């Protein structure tokens, strides 16, 4: 069985993902902003452990990596947590996955949650300096990060996932995609066998899709990593 970290596991897709992994017998470490959020989710009796930290706060993300490493090297890390609007979009959707990727012991598999909205993202990286980016930009960035890790760390399987427009708190009640299909791909990429391509895929409901062209551009990936290193003061190594 696999040891899997799921960020943003208190609600929505993160909760569904953590529950599905636990039901399959995997050892899940669930992340939430604070203990009350996980306690209210009814998840604690299903998982191996829990870690807490606000992904919008740089030092809390760094500390979170230390908490996570106490469980040993993960077989998979699912970067699920995200916010749709507000001042924390860049921090939560892009910077936190980057910091955790840089600080955690490298897992066997990495799964980054993207969005179909990344198609409207801008390849202008000025937002890394100003901190003002749209949700669409942040999801383009994290999609490119997943692709960059796939290129730089061939021993680790790194994928990005579009979960679809699902009826979570973020997606809203009018969302038209199936909630179960929204998390099944993450579970499969984290623990499944015979995944092709083994790394570097952009997935929607277990089928590969074409990401934003910038996400596959080696120059853009390099500029993004350099910008993330400058913004966070943390090298990817």
C-alpha cells in the first residue's frame, strides 16, 4: 500500500480523494489549514495522520514540509488545495505546491491539480513579482511546474490533472461534471499501474489532453522555475 499526502483534504475533491485512497487501504496523510477543518470532515479516523498549515503563508508552508517529512518519504503527493479568487491565489495555487515540491523528500509520484481554465492563463510571468495573478494564470503556472518536474526529475512520475467542473464548494451547485470522476484520476495517478505516459501527462478523466502550449515550452518552464525561486527564496535543486 502507498503512503500518500493530500493537501486541502478537508472539503471537496481533496476530501473525496483522501477518502477513496483510505478506502482502498492506502496510508493517507491529510492536510488542512487547521485541526477544526479536518475534525468537521469526519476524516481523521480513516487516515494515518494529519498535518496543518495555511498554504497562503510562506513560513507555514515551509513548516508543513517539515511536518510531512516526519512520516517518511511519500509514495505520492497530491497537490489538491486551491482557491478561486482573492489575494491568496498565487500563494495557494502555485507557490505552495512549488515550496512543498522543493522541500519534501522527493516522492515517487507527484500529482498537481490544474483546471480547464488554464487555457485562458497568461504566459506573462510578471505576476510572480507583483503577486497579482488570476486563477487561470495560477493553473497555467502549476501545469508548467508539473511538466518541468517531469523533465528535471525523470525518476519521479509527475502529472497535472484537470478534474473537470465539479459540484464542490469552489465549483458551485451548477457544475456539470461528475464529482466521482473528478477525483478518480488523482487516485489512479497516485497509486495505479501501467500509466502511460509514465510521467509528464496532462489528464482529464484518465485520458490525456493537450495543455496550454506554454506549459510544454522548455523556455517558459525554465523562466517559471527561476521566477518561483526568486519569489520564494527556495531553490528547486
